[in-house]
C-alpha cells in the first residue's frame, strides 16, 4: 500500500466543504479498505443522523438499517447471544464489545466498528481473509479516532 494513508494530506478532513469531504471519504475507503482485496463492500456512516457519508459501489445502507446496526452496540452481551440481522441474513456474533462487532453468516462476514461520530461497516466473502478485513477496518477506525471523529 506504500505510504500510510493516515499521513497523506488528501485525507485531512478539516475545514472543507461537505462535497469535498465526501470525495475524500470515497478515496479513503477505496485506499484503506477496497484496495486490500479483502473487503467486499464498505461504508462510512455518520452516527448522529445515520447518513451514509461514503460507500463502495453498489453498497446501499438505509437509515433504519444503520440504526439497527448502531443499536447492536447498546448491549454487547445480548448481541453476542443473538447475533446481528443484516442484508437478509442472521449473522452469528464472533465478537461484540462497545466499539467493535464481528459477525459471520454462512460464508460471508460483517465488520462494524464505531468511533466517536462514525460507524465503519464492511463485508467480506469466503474468498477473502477475515483477519485482513478486520485489520483494515480497525485501522481506518483508529484513524478517525485519532482525528476525534
């Protein structure tokens, strides 16, 4: 991947119009997630209004879906027990804590990582390495946390 994406000036998100920030977020999800070839679909969502700020091509999340995903963070023990319903499938919970939820449904997976103001959502398929997907999503979330986002 070359230079760490967090140090690249094009990913500094302060003092810019929303349209520019959206474009930067699109670049960020491509460079940080899709380019790993271990993330099928992904999105960055603003938590306060469930607004999708950026997403991979063909990945559509609706506010009620996002709210359901955010609600899963409210009670991690219950989420671990019941799993997460997403994209017409019941995902068995592999990990659930106050910041991260990992789920598996048949041969695909779901990664959710919450930051102060964002939710990063990613999926992977059976031909991808779950650990690489998790690492990429957690690293992107850490970047947002460092920026206070």
